[in-house]
C-alpha cells in the first residue's frame, strides 16, 4: 500500500494507532486534530486518502465532504464515527463518503478499506462527484430512535444507506416493536422521494378495486408501504400482484413489513411466491432487542433525553437499574423499552431511577425474566451460530466486509471481559486468573477495547 493519508481525529490514541499502522503499511501520514488544518492540506493538494472523524473541536467532518469533493473529486474520504445512529451512515452516504466505519472500528478492516480506496483513487471516473449534502427533515433527526453500536445494527444502517435512493422494493422483517415502520419511514424521508407522499396500507385498504385505485392515487410517485403483508389473504395477495404489474411510469416505491418468515409461508402454501418476488428486491432483517443487548442502555439514555425534552424531570439510571434492564428479555423490543422509560421518567421516586423502580414497572409486563438469547438448553456454540448467521443475512445476499474473523472476535471478547470484571468486582488480578490470562495482557485488552472498570459489587 502506498500513498499519503490525511488523518483527522480529536482522539490522540486513534491518531497514533492509525499513523503507526499506515506507516508500517508503506504510507506517508499527516495527522491532525483540526478540520481547518485538514482543509488546508486538501487545498494544498496533499494526500491521496482522507480518514476523518465526524465530531471535531472545530466542526463536523461530514460537513467538510462537499468542499473536499468540489476541490478534489478524485480524493476518497473514509468517515469514522462514535455517533452510533443511522443518521451518521445516511449522512456519510449522502455526502459521498467513500466509506463509513463506526467506532470502535476493526483496524485490519479499516486498513483493507484504505488500501482499496487508495487503489481506486487512481480511477477518478469511477467515483461520482457530489457537491452538497442533502439536508434531512429536522423532526426525523431529533426523534428517530434507531440507535446502536452493535455489529448487527451498524450493518443494518449501511444497508439502509445503500438502498435509500434505489428503486428496488424493500422487505423489512422482524418481530413486533423492533422498528420496522421507523426504518421504512427513514428510507423514505432521506431518499429522493422525500417530497412525495408516504402511504402505509393495511389489508383492508386493498380489499376492493376502489381501495387499490385510491392507494395508487394517494401514493403517486412517493412510497407505498404494505404493513404486515403476511396477514393479507389470498385474494388480496392476488390483487397486489395485479396492481404491481400494472404500475407504469411515476409509480410509487414499494416497501413491505412482516413479522414472520415469508419463505415458510410460501412453503406452507399461505403466501404467493409471485408476490414475494415482487416485494423482496432487498430484505432488511431487524434484530430483536435481546440479540443486541449492548444497545439497550444506549436506547434507554436516548429515551430519557427525549422524555426530559418533553417536560419530564431529568433522570439517570442507577447501576442496579442498568443491570436489570440489560438482563430483561424485552419481548416487546424497542417499543416496550420506550414505553418503560417513559413511565419511569414520570414515576421514579428520585432523580436516579433505582432497580426497585424498574422492577415495579416491569412487574406488570409479560416475560419479566432474564433474556436467555435462545431456546431452553441451547448450547453456546448454537447461540453464537444463530447470531453469526443473522450477521451474514443482514448483508442482503452480499458478503460482509473483509476482516470478519477479527471483528467477530472483538465483539465476543469485549462483553466477556466486561462480565468477568463485573463478576470479580473489578479486581483485575482475580479477573485475569478467572480468564486464564496474564494480568498485563488483561490490562492491555481493557485499554484496547476501551472497557470501563468499576467495582460494581463485592466479591462473595
């Protein structure tokens, strides 16, 4: 790998790590904590690749992309960010970023992407020039609870960003409360069709020819979402096939949501294969909350902030409350978590929400037991296999980005160390002994993985 890489990040550790890795790979590196300095380097013609953070002391890295693209259309930019929301992935795509990686990123994966960007930089015609960022509707930016740092959610964000401005139909699958409708709305609101209508259709809306004609007239060239399409009867499914085949120019973009596996319904003779093929251009599976435990507290803080903006007293979650919320199975997924936080923001006995407060709210709801993550008695290897298969499925038939092995190891290693540290009360010597590794190795891993060490409970 050869070329000059411009690195902009306000974290000195990240600048050091990237400088060392890129230098060892044969690149020259200029690193800075200032977007102003980065912009000056670009204007001076320096650099063959830019790697930039988003939130910087003197501005927003994504907002610099149109200017960079205007000055140097052949210069690829890789965006890295700790802002773990769908907004970052969408804005990076809209601003013509070469690639986007969430923090913490997998270094080998980033190096491979950097090498590819440097290689493609020699073929400027293959990269379109975009000179402005599409500004999304403000109400969506503020209220969209699509938050997550887990691999599954970051892969979902990338897929949404890629399909946003295509005309392919989209099938969004997942359990009730996972956010299927929110994803459909986000795809519409950030797409080129945002000024056109967004229409959600129920089975009853398609029961008559008049209802179908009304839907087509209302949706025009916007987006038509078929809600829970698996519930449509055979006659309605046949009407849908005829309606889709009759679309001409200026037709709405089709999206559909489903709680169940449509391929199984096809095998059971309950869903038309012809309709499935017309709806499943791109499938976006949305994981249940119990399969992305690391996102529970991120979402909880998001909902607490929203409640405070809506007039509720400012609240914080106590460590004991956080522990219980991470262990709960959340059968109603994100919707149930949001409703729970909304109640807690009003009913909690103090500024800090206690475990007792959470138990009181969850005690009146179903399935108030720890999440098992899989069927009763399931082996760890089988559970891991389920999660890995879902990760591959999230890429819609394409292969995941290179570096899967190290990325998956990191995903497993971080929670293992956190749980082991918690079990040993934060005592690193005992934790190292429990894990069977050297204490210095443990310390290095804690630093590398950015794990916070707290003495959360006494050892028995």
